[in-house]
């Protein structure tokens, strides 16, 4: 099952590799990982999307918590939360009139940017389900897809 | 972090501060080996007398020595090595300390900060390489952080579940100057080893303890790390529950006590493994259910309620689901349980029937062997050593058959007397860890039980032993085979003994003599006891006893990998 784990960790050099190394050393899955400064400039917030049964997720949370640089760990998918992902899709400018896209154009989470060399870039910020659906819709015309991985917050 | 502000603004070099930190931390001994990146530090060590430096012959030996020192005392072990190969040579020891939760701090030199990342001479990414096998590591990038980082390193290494901490120090940091303030205490928001034990879990555990019919206490190295042997022994004696130990836990409950049902696991006793299989209440204390203990997971203690006390929450329910997890320091948890039970004078149910069953299993005498000829049985040497030393020696061991026989047959009555490599299984551990043990216990008898394969992995430390006059007794069980490898090949590879035969062995007597020690070869069983006595009577000499033993002896009982506890091979 898919889980999002939110980690607050000291903004020390090497902190990211401690987390990434833990996942590979213990064969935990990692679907996406994003890291950026938090409200506290000396700490970073990391959002990890992973999957596993309850025992595996329990181990992931415990092992993360055991890292000396980690201040706080929470699994946010088991209770109310909001999550979003950003995705950029580069297409040919001529494809902006594609039938599939037309139906999406009214979507308030979607923007189309003009790009060089006869290209256009679609930007989509939405829930992971909607992002997946969007990618499915445009995958045949996509030249390049860049996803940020999800971030989330308990509500 | 509070700082001791009592200073006069005098500035010191990083190397001077380093030595002052060790002094402030109360460190008397450092095991190490010099090299370019740490020369400033060595120069400062040379100028003072508070901190002694022990020169090993290989950095792996330094770390094992520090482990032996820490495991046989109440103090952390300290290692100092240079950058590059100095650091990489120490990795095996660091990984060993990580697996067995040994509190040591390893200081590694590093190339100058300006050179880091440039593939400089003797540069290696020490922080990167050691990351998966340390409790934590640091690189000091500013001399102003030297004192606080060293304070943190010792704090992290020695608190909670102990472990190795690496501090990487670039050479220029040891030249830079600043004022010296050693912090009085440490506060780290991301690391808090003080754990409040849940009353609820203690209550649930108490109920089970008072209502069970077939209990077993399964106690591991955490009891020793927590200095809780006395408390656990009192608790177990009050309840009259059977106690089994892991390899790391030996000595945390008296080995000659009738309630002791011996070591459990792959080479554990018949009674311990059968009791683990049939029990209805399993009280795991500072043990981590590793695969050498559990065997086949889905057949492990199938009918038991599991109470698991551990300071490391990630050890709880990792391999075996704990029905009643007690997260906290072992000593504090056992004290809380004792308050609930002993202080209130509550009594558990009568378990005479369970003891009757256990005593039936005991009759198998599963560690038995036959010393029936001139050919020396390796078990007989361990038995004789136990007899001659009256069970009161510090015993270190290497890894393999000799280690299992030592664990089975030397009855440890006190904690911190049995020093071995349990988790990583590091051949070469025995001799250097005996050095550290001897340094921590200068007037005590230290014996290293080893084999002719293991001993050769750190044999160079015989030179260190001469330099510092360490009167270690080396008990070499020489069967001319990598015995445990041969045993597996005999059982599981149709006796194809691939590479397990030790051809072209050195003459260990001459080898010991060439290092300036005494060597004695023993070939007849009737000479074993007297040779051990002679060696022990040479109080100031290292004696290398080369026992030529039966080549075909195997360690029994044995649970094959992936088998259940009640499927033991007995002979």
C-alpha cells in the first residue's frame, strides 16, 4: 500500500544521503522523495512516497526515527491530509489543439506555457490521482514528462 | 549546549583542542596508527602524559582492541587513524561494533578541506563509506566545532543503544586555532535517548507473567549494555523462570545457575530451543531475534505471547511481532516490572510441570562430547580452561567452531567476561579484542580462544602485545580446517571441502617465539590441563598454546538455516 512519510531533519550535510542510504540498505521501496527547507531554516522537510505492508511501514518509520539527524517522522496517509504533485509535460505546440487536451483545458490546475522550438509546456498541479490521470491523457503526445513527486501535509 | 565558560581567551590549535577534549572526557587510552593527516594530533599526543596511545599493527586491530576495551569495562573505546587506508582498514571493526552495539568513537584523519573531493593522496569519503555501519558520523569543517562535536560523539556513542561514532577531521582543522570550551552537557533536539516507559505495557506484561504456565526469559546483550545483570537475575530468581541467553548475552545471568537453560539458537542447547518452541510466554530482554536465534520465522515460538523489552524501538517487532512491546532501557524496565511484582509480593503460577518438561529435555545433555583417546577434543580444551581458571577469566574469541564451543562450555557467571563478535562474525576479532580487554583489566587473566584460521587474520598484533607486555593466553584450537566452513560442507555440500583446508600452516610455536612470546604445542589430551596451568602460571608472558585437535569434530546441536527450533540435529 502507498504511504507518504514526512520527515523533519537537521539541515546538515549528508543528511539526505543518510535517508536515501537507509532505504537502499534495507531494501525499502522509494517511489519519490522531495526535500526543501522548512519553516525552521536549520531543518529540512523531506516527503517520501513509499509502499509496503504495515510491518514494513512500521520499520521504515522506526528506522528513520533512529537516524540521529532526524527530528520528527510522521506517516500522513493514515489520517486526513492534503497532497499535491507538480508535473511539467513538454509537447509540440501543434498538439495543444489535441482533442484529449481540449477536455482538460478548463481545469483550473492546468496552465499552458509557450516554449522555444515549436514546443509548449503544460503545467499541472493536482492530487496524485488527478496528476496520474492527466499524464495518462497526454502520454501519447508527451515529449518529456517531469514530475516533482508528491508533497503532503496532515490536516 | 551548555559551555564551560571558565577560560582566559587563550587560543589553541585544533590538535591541542583534540587532546584537551579527550582529557576532559576522561579518556586514558587511544588505540591507533599514525599517518600524514593526523600528524599534528600525534605531535600533541607526544607532548603530554594524560592520554596514552597504544600503537597497533593494523587499523582493524585498533578498532577491535577498542571494542574489547569497551565491552569489558564501563568506558567507551577510542580509536585514532589516518585518512584513506587508515580509515578503510578500520571499516571491518566499525561494522563489527555497529552490529554488536559497542560504544566506541573512531577519529579519522582527512585531507585538507581545500583538497576534499579532488582525489587527493590518501583521500577517501570516510563519512560516506562509514555511514551504513555507524550509529552516527560527523565531519568537522571548522575548528570552532571541534569541542562540541567530540562531546556529541561520545554522548551519542554511549547513550541509548550504544554504537560506533566516526569523527572525520581534515588536517587543516587541526592547525587552525580557536578558544577551548568543553561543553558540560549535550542537548540534541533530534536525539533523545531518555525514554519514558509506558505504565500500560508494564501492567500488561505483569498480568501475563503472573498467569503464564510455560515461560522463558530470553536475555541478550542489551542486558549487559544496560548494566542490568543484577536486576535481571534477581527478577528471574524471584519468579523461578527458566533463562536462556543469546551469544551476546552470556554472563548476564549466572551460567552455573540451575535456572539457566544454556544458550539458544543455531548451536544452542536442546532444552533452550525446545523451551523456546513450546513456551506460552516469551520474555525477550535486550535481544533482537536475529536469524541465528529464530531459525524459521513462521515456526518460531508458535504459541507464545511475546513481551519484548528493548531500548531500540526498531528492534521491536522487526522479525517477530511483539504482543507487548516495552520500549525503554532494560534496567529501568526490569526495575519497573520488579516493583509491580516483587515489591507487591505477587507470585506467578506454579510452573513445576514446565520445569519437569525442561529437565527431561536437559537429559539429552546436548553439549556432550567424548574425550576417549589421546587425540584432543576441542571441547575438552574449553572445559579444561573453565576448570583451571575456575570460570573467572575474561574470554575473547574469534569466529567459528571454537567460538561456539567456548560459548557452550565456558560457564560465564558475570557480565562483560565474554567478548566475541556476534553480529558481524568477524574472524580476526579475538587477539586484538583480547588486547583491549587486558588494557581494561590489567590484573586479570585474559584468554583468547581461537582457531588456526581466525588467528592468522590479525596475527600481526602479537607485536603490539610484546610492545605493551600483554600477558594474554592464546588458546589455539588447531584442527587444520576452517572448522565451521568444513562442517557446513560436510552437512550441506556432500563433503566437498572447497578451500576449507588450511594447508601450509606456520609453526605457531616458532611464530610466537619470533614475536618474542612463549609458544607451546600440545598434542595429547593428557597434557591439556597441565599445559593450561603452565601457561597461566607464566603471569607476565603471552603464551601461545597450539592445541592440535580432532579434525572431524562438529558443533552440536545444530539447527539448519530455515529450520524450526524443534528440528535440531543432535549428533
